[in-house]
C-alpha cells in the first residue's frame, strides 16, 4: 500500500505550469512538515516535494501562498531524469490525490483560522429540547 497523508506549510508560493501537448495543469510545491527530534528535544521540519494535477493544481496555485497551511493525501513516487550536464538525477516526491486548504499564513504573529460558517450565528436560539422518554440504548 502506498498512501501518504501530510499536514504542513508551504515554503514558497506554488508553481503552476501546463504540460505541453495535453495542456494539463500541474503545480509543484514544497510542504514543511513538523517533526520532533527526540535526541535534541527540538521541533524540526521535513521539506517534502509535492505534485498536484489538474483542477486541484489550479486551485492550489490560485488560493495558496508561502506560509499557508494545507493537508494533502496521495502516494510516494520516485522517478529519474537526465540533467542538462548529462548526469542522472533521482527524485522522490508525493503525488497528491486530495488537497485541503487549512488556513492562511501567519500575519503579525497571529494565525488566521480557516473559515467556519458555524461561528457566524448563534444556533442555540433555534434548538428546542425534546424529551423522548426512556431510550432503550
């Protein structure tokens, strides 16, 4: 099974490109994912390259920016290519199949929370308690 789920922050703005021929949208980004180093007792980060395709790629490039928090799920892929200098290069990256935008970047030291429609109103006014008697469960 090849399944990856990551939550992290973008290290730079996502880069949107379109493939020659088919014109499919592809966005590349690097996600900084927190980890805890038990030896030093310090919080550190892994920097994971991620590739997003098609409509999700366009949305990611349009709505996310450096510092934005996002969650992705997908699979790990390894590939190789020949560099311009003739050397063979190997790349390991996550190909995202699902993308979730979690929040904006920190501004003035305060983390902006994702929009939640339930915070907009007081729903307790509309709730009427119901007594159904003794429930068998």
